C-alpha cells in the first residue's frame, strides 16, 4: 500500500526545492545521497550558473567576444535541457527497479521459510477443496509445495537479474553524469574567464566538451533497447543534431566536423560571425518591413524620375544593413539602375550623338545614384558638389575613356571622334538631368579632351 508523507518546507526554502528534496527521499539511500543525483535534481540552479539573467544583455552586445560567449552560454543551456530530463527520469526508473527488486527478493525469501511454505500450502489446499470439480483437486501437499518452491526460485532469479541490470545502469548513469558535470564546470570556468578577460576560447572549448558529452552517452539507447520508454523529455526528433541543423546547418558542421579544440575555436568564430550578421539583417529587415508596409520607398527614385537628394542619401543609409549588405528594397532598386547603355563595340555600331537611340538620361541618373550606394559626401562637401564630381567621374570621364580605348584598339576602322562631338552629347545630358531636378554644370571642354587623350 502506498505511503503518504508530510513534507515540511523549511524557512527560506522554495516550494520547488522542497518538493525536489521530497521526491529524492523516495529513492534508495545509495542513490538519494549521491552528489550527482543532487546535481541533476538541482537542474534549475545548474542552468543559472551558466546563464543568469544579468548576462542576457550580452546577446545584444556590440562586442563580438561577449556576443559569442553569450550565445555559447545559451547553447550550453540548450544542450543540458536536451539531456538533463533524461538523467532525471532515468535515475528514478533505476531507483524504482532497485526498490521493487529488493522488496520482491525479501518477500520471496520470507515465502521460502518453512513456516510460510506450510501456511501457503494449507491455504492453497483449502481453496482448492472449496471448489467443486476443480481440476486441481488431485494435487497433493507435496506437489503444491514443489510448485511454490519452483515459482519462488524462478521469481528470485528474475528479480536478481533486474537488480543486476539496475546496478549496471546505475554505474553507467554515474559515469555519464560525472562527465556531464565536468563539462558543465568547464563551461562555467570559461564563462567566468570570459566575464573577466574576454577569453572566448575557453568557453568555446567548454561547450565543445559539453556537446561531445551529450552526444556520446549510450545509456538512453541501452535502456530503450531493454523496453524502457521515455516520453515528454522535450528532446527534438533526431536529437540535438537535428535542432542544430534546423537552426543553422553550418553550426552543425562546426560541431560534428574536425573537433580539434584549437581548430574548432576559429571555425566556430566564422560560423558565429555569419549567424550574427544574419541575426542583425533579419531584425533590420523586419523593422523596415513594418515601416514601409506594402510600399516601395525607392519607387520615386527609379532612373529618370527624380534627382538624387538628401532624402535618397538617408534612405540608402537606412537600407544598408550589417557589413553594408543591401536590404531587399535597396537591392531591387539597385538592379533597376542602368549599368551600361552601350555594348563594348557600341561606337562601331552607332553614331555617337545625343539622338543615337541611347537613353543617356537614365544612364547618367543611374550612375550618380549608384555612386551614392558606395560613397558618401565628405564632411564639409555639399551634396551638389558630390553629385557634380560623380557625374564627371562616372559619366563624362567613363564614356570618354571608353571611346578613347575603342579608337586605340584598332576596331574603329579609322573612325575618330572629336572632343567637340562628345562635349555636345554631355551638354544635352546635363540639360535633361537638370530638367528632372538636378543642378549640374557642363564640364569644360578641356576635361573632355584630357579624358579622350587629346592634348592642348
């Protein structure tokens, strides 16, 4: 019959702690008093040592070392959360096996006493006699005694095997948990070292050892092969490996690949850098998406529609994310900007004039705006001056140099272009750009001559 126990909660002790202590008392003394069992039962305290609330700010730190240390702390906590529930459940299963086997052996031993056997034989004989036409009516007392003795011997043998199995599992349990606790201690030491001197390498080595420990334990598989089923352990299908792969395949490769501590430390830094970049990019894109709703903020700045202005500069800056990665809106707009309005041999296919069928407005406007993605006005430099310089550099000089090189390549078949011809085109282009809002000046003819390679 199950016993009812009164658990008194000492002053200054939480209900959770008191209940844990009460549950542990249900285990055999050799298990309940074991330090490893107490460590597993105090799982909440273990995780707090690795990751306390005061260190949550590290996940948002601008310091790469602190961020990676905080993330490793979270990973270590995740590894434990995937493993500790098993050790918690399995130790109670093992303890129950011991209690049941030991209690059963005591009862069998009592039943095998001569007085108990005589009493049991008499009770069975009386029970058989009370039943009319029982097929067991012809059994003698000697036969009943033999059946009882044989049953006790078989039951005793079975319970001894269960006790031996529980003892083996108990030894394995201690070995795995001892290794797990040592790995956790390594993480804690690395965590403290990182807190004091930013030694990220020490915590990375500790987490690697913890990872190896949580993935090399075989007790769970052995117990399951023997028919034990563990449910509600909150371990993802496929184990820790599948959760790492779902979170970041590169992270799984870093953990399961070459696990030399020195190599692994640097490999992990690269993976974490990429992970952090994607974390910031995803967060920034989410914020921009909420701001823009379903609109395209760059639509008004498509080629030939409106000039580059301070609002565009701010918009580009807003859409340059981690490590100058372009947001989806900036990337789409960048692709719409005209890259080059003519083929390499364009000069040989068309007359170089403002009416040659090329949209110089879109090209020049795109060249100015594309420059703003990679460059900013210098301190003290006005935006108009910046745009003027970029126009001369990316439009006037670029076209003049392309024409010069084409004429020198021998592909012109004697066709030569003069600085005056090009200058006339640039005059027309400046006029069209100013019509949509720019304030450009036509570069001097001498500038065109210089880039065309004409002296004087």
